[in-house]
C-alpha cells in the first residue's frame, strides 16, 4: 500500500529504487523539490502509514490506501485550522454548510488543480435535508486545461451521478462562480468550454428540479476533500448510501455546525 501511494503522483517514487533507496536522502530531496503544501501532505501520509501499521498489528484493523490518504488530508486540514492566525473579521464573514430545504437534496462538487501539472481531480457528495449521507464520488482527471474546466467536469460528474440514481429536486452547489455563470449563459457557443457546457446541459435537461448555485469555499469542505482524493487517485470511486470511514470526520464537522 505504501509503495502504491508513494509511486503515484505527486510523489513519483520509482518502484525500481525501492530495494536500495536511502529513505533519509529521498525525504531530503522531496523537501527541496516539492511545494510546501505537497511536502506537508507527504509527511501526513507517512504518519498515517505508521498509524495504520500499528492499528494492523495491535487491533487487526487496516485502512485502504484511499482511506489512509483522505484521513491524512483531513488531519492536515484540521491542523491548519487549529494553527491558523485568528482573524476576527474573516471569522465573522465565514459561512458554514447548510442543507437544502425540506424535500430537497444537496450535492456539493469541487475540483483540484495545480497550474504546473496537467491533471486534476474532482469529487462530490450528496446529502439529504438533514445532512445525512447518500452518495459520494472521487476521480482523477488525466488531462485538464484550466481550473474552470476542471470545475465544470465536477459539475458534469455530479449530474451524471444524479441521473444514475434517478434523483430529482437537488440543489447542486459549486464554489466556482465563473463556471456556474457560463453554464447558465443562454449563448455559450463562443466560450472556450462550449462543448463541455453542451454536454452538461444535455444531462441537466434530463433531470427534474435541479438548481445550480454558487456556494462559498467554506461551505464546500467535504467536496474539497473528495476532489483532493481524486487528484491523488489512480481510478474513480463511488460510494452509495454507506458512509466510507474516510469521510466520517468531515461529514460530522458539517453536521456539528448545524446545531
């Protein structure tokens, strides 16, 4: 499992080096070569591998590679949140996630993209009016030209999920206002992503009662974590009705703010 994680992007450890690698030297190279945010993720994943090893030995409980990565990223987000410099003004303005009105569902989607890389990741989570989990997805995007295109692909994937589940009366939320504006534009033929918008509208018109709205980044935390998982993953994943262990913490975080 550790080999699979470290050999995948963005760490890119060559598997042929594993028998003879000097781990200390490799870590020093990663500290120099990786961006600070990626190096922080690497440290959290190594810590997660160590915890998983102890859990396997002493409690006979083992995480999958995807669960380990997402839980590690969740710990990192919580660490940043705890150690962030308080800003009273921004704290007052920050909004928390809220479910849609009674009788409707909420689908949050998000995308992950780095300018110096040609691939991205998308993710989304579907919840009912009380915040209870229904479904989620995370998948890598092998090639994407821009963050906006990646956000549109996340919206398209979310609509495909709703279509497959035959869901209606859903509020689809994205934190990319520009993508939403272009999708809702009556004339998008001259836009760079016009073809993708055509695909989105084709699926959208097959569904009933779907609203597409902008939501602040602070209200999109679960989808953000799933997009980060999709960015690091090698294949797509879908979870239906049963909450995966890797999402429990972030889902509880949103629900606790409802009280």
